[in-house]
């Protein structure tokens, strides 16, 4: 599952996992340690879950991209317009910050003013990285021409795909 931060890839990944009745591993929960530091066991944890027969996760973090791509049977690309992604990431960030929602390993969104001072603030990150996914997927398609890529450009398209082709694929043939 790939897409820009704030596109809804974690939500869609969870829905895919539920449809297929396989584990969803939220990769951010493996990456982020206390105080937003990278967990030392991140790569090891990714290798551990991806050794299993079936799983769904988000395709992010440079240090594990190649490994996950090599183990994947399918890549779902949630390729939403920048305006949609930005609306979602701003809304999500504001909601999490105002509610002081605890995320992974005790982390909470930083104060809103850090948008102006932190180059890697999630809202700024989503804006500047929006176009990178296309290049990553294009490169992966050259490296793994056998890997099917499902490109979903709208939320309704994702819903139709989940209810149609993915749901049909999840029904045991007998």
C-alpha cells in the first residue's frame, strides 16, 4: 500500500487486510519510538512480519522499501490529488493535536506552531513529497514488471475496488 502521507493509505491498508482476513501491520508503529525517534529494531521487525505468508502494510521508509517490494504480491497505490491529501493531512493533524491523541509509543503531534519551524512537519512533508510516489512506483515497475500495481485515484474508486475485484478475490473458490 503506497501513497502520500495523509492520503488514507493506512486506513485503506486496514480495510484490505480485513477483506482478505490477513494481518495489517501499521509500519509507523514499528518505526516511531519514544520522542519520534526511529526504533532500533525497525528493520528487524519489518523482516520478521514480512517473512509470513500473508500481510498488508504501508510501503514507506527508504530502509525497507526494496525488501517489502521484493516480498509483495501486489502494490496498491492510493494516488489522490494533492488538494485531497492536503485537506486530509491538515484535518488529521489538527484533530490529533487538539485531542492530544497518543500515537505510537507515547508520541503526540507536536505543537501546531512547529509547522513554521520544522521542515519535516507532517503537513509540510505531505506537500513536498506528494510527487515522489509516482517516481517510486515507476521505478519499482521497471524493477518488478511481474508485480501488479492497482492505482486508485479517488476514494470512490478505492471503495469500488475493495467491494468488487478485491472482495471477489477473497472468496474461496470451491
